[in-house]
């Protein structure tokens, strides 16, 4: 059984997810990949543990692991939920520059972040650029 499967099994259980993360950090023979980090970020985001999701994102960057479009979508959601619209738009901008996959889900997440911060102008601008 891989750690990723174990994490998905416990995605609604913060205590168990944190336990698995602790094991991963302590076991020097196991290097978490981007999928492992993304599953954990999604778990934290789903449980509204936005600070933990952001801390993991910073760890990804520090380790030199390249985020996927899914990882970026999660951090955009985190930034939108915590009132950090400029950071959300920065991640979105970097995604576009790097040529990461742009999907309706990504655009919707960006627009939702704009709406959450009542910045309807930016939301409208972002939503019309992909129509």
C-alpha cells in the first residue's frame, strides 16, 4: 500500500493525515512526490485548515518540487478563502507563464477568489479572457 492511497483513505481525518505526514517526514527512505503533497493540501483545504495547506505549498517550493496544475488550483483556492486575492492571481499568472494546464476548474477557482473578495472587476476580467 502506498502512502498516497493511505492519505486518500484518511482525507476527511485531519489527525490521521497529520500522522501519515509525520511518518513521511521521519522516514528518510521515502520521498513524498508532488501527488503526495497535493493530496495533503487538498485534505487540509477540504477541512478548512488553510494555514496547513499553505505551509505544505511553501515546503513544495522549498524542496524544488514543481507544482502541478492541480496543486496550483488548490493554493489558489486557499488564497481566495483567506482573503489573499493578489497571491491567488500571482499563482494564476505564473501558471499561465509556465504553460500549465488551464481548465474551467482553474478559471472558476480564480473567479470565485475574486468574488469572495468582492473584486467583481477582476473576476469579470479573468472570466472573459477565456471565453
